[in-house]
């Protein structure tokens, strides 16, 4: 005598492979990294007791405002991100799911990636120094610039370093501070000719800036839409493309003139 499964029994058996599949997917590592707002650092201040920006050969101006570089924090290169991590991040405005290879170079060890990030930071500082002195019409032979910032890698602080150098030497060009005494944050790579480039993770960086008290955020123009996605209430975005244009925008902001907007 043959036995037959009831309809609920058949559905249960059919659902079993699906449940197993979801369990396997949930436990399997995925090729993503989860990022969140990181720290911000005032480049006009100090790090480990040393000025982040210092100059010799010309008078160094005293500044009261802030120029805050911004960062994001991502799951480490060798950390595994599973299905649950991705789902949670999708439903949080302070998290972002990024392709792993977009955050970390593929095929490299944690140590190699750390060295890569440090090298990018050193190159960024060199480009920022050259861009700032070029903008000011100063020769590296007459002005010695020292940049000190530990434990942060990557090239995305280039623009803020350059602005810090300009503010320490010239300010707004008329005796005042480039910041106008404000807390200004931002991000962007910079080349030696003063061109500002995009960096990624901007919506997370605006959140970090708002959390730490900034009211103005300098964003590479190509990333305006990303910056507006989770913009903190009351924060003003200023799109930038060059160091010269950024300085002009900050001067206009201080004098109540017309300032570019996203």
C-alpha cells in the first residue's frame, strides 16, 4: 500500500532546500566591505602633541578656526562580511556596503595594504605642499613645510592639507583666517597643480563632519549627489574642483558673497 504526503508535507520538503540555501548564504563570506563614519581631524591643530601643519622660513599665522579632514572606517581587508552584515547595513543610513576590491586592492595582504595606504598619504602630503606653495607663489627653497599625522592612510586629505598650509601662511589674504573662524570639514585628493579629485564614501564623511561640529563641507564637485544623500541638517555643501577655486569660495563665504552650491 503506497503512502502519500499531504500538501503541507510536500511544501515543507520543498522549503527545506531553500532554507538550507539561505543558511549557507547567510554563513558564507561575501566580497563586500561595510563602511561607517570615521574620525575627523583638524589639520590646523595637533596630533600626538605636534602641530599637524607647521611652516618655517615665513611667519606662521595663529588660527582659531578648524579645517577638518574626514575619514571612513571599513571592515578590515581580511575580515569576512556575511549576508546578515550586508542586510543590516542596507537598512542603516550610517553604513555603506562597498565592493571589497573598491576599498582594498585585491590579492594583497593586510600588511601590503597598510603600506600602500601609508604611501598614498605621503604622496598626498607632498602634492598638497606643492599645490599650496604653487598657489601662494612661494618656492620650496624659502618655505619649509612639515606635515605630521599618524595612523591615517590614503590620499583623501590632500585638499585639507593644502588649505591648512595656505591658512598658516596667508590666511584669507587680507589678514583674516581662511576659515573665518568656522569649523569647516571636507575631503578630496589633490594633485601638484591644485586639481581636486573625488574620493568615495562622501555621504559617510558628511555624517562624521556633522557629528564633530562642522557646519560647512567641501566636496569634490563630481560627488555632490553622494554628499547630499545623508546630509546632516544645517550643513552647507560647497563643491570644489581646484585649490584656487576652493580658496575663492571660502573668501566669498566669509565676506557674504556668492558661493557655489551643489
